């Protein structure tokens, strides 16, 4: 999801896009597959904080979101534009 590495089920982890500690839920719309490295890197950051720090993750996230459903894409776009505003 974030670095674009192909993952087997043995390596994939479930990441909460909005961390539970920051008000995120277990809703499937808030869960993405991420490798352990990205999951740890992201930690308890909000997606926009994570993307501001690691723009490559935002780029892959958008690429992925474009391939899934519209609601998710809207949320992804908001997170990425927040990240850009944050970085500017
Ligand atoms: Zn990764």
C-alpha cells in the first residue's frame, strides 16, 4: 500500500489508515495491507502526517486508492492534500 512492495500473506500486516489511538476504527475502509516496515514507520501518525514525511508513501497510496472505490479515493485525496499543505 505504501511502498508498493509485492507482499505474500506471510509478510503482509493490516494497517489502520487512521490509527486507533487517533480515533480510527476497525472499519474495513480504514484497513489496508502494508509491509511491516511501513507499518512501523507509520506508527501512530495520521495519513497526512505520514505522507508529509514520506511523500513516496502518499504517491503509492493514491495509485492504490485510484484502483479501489470512490469513497476511499476521496479520503485518500484529502489525506494527500493535507500532507502537501503541511509540507508547504
Ligand atoms: Zn512497505
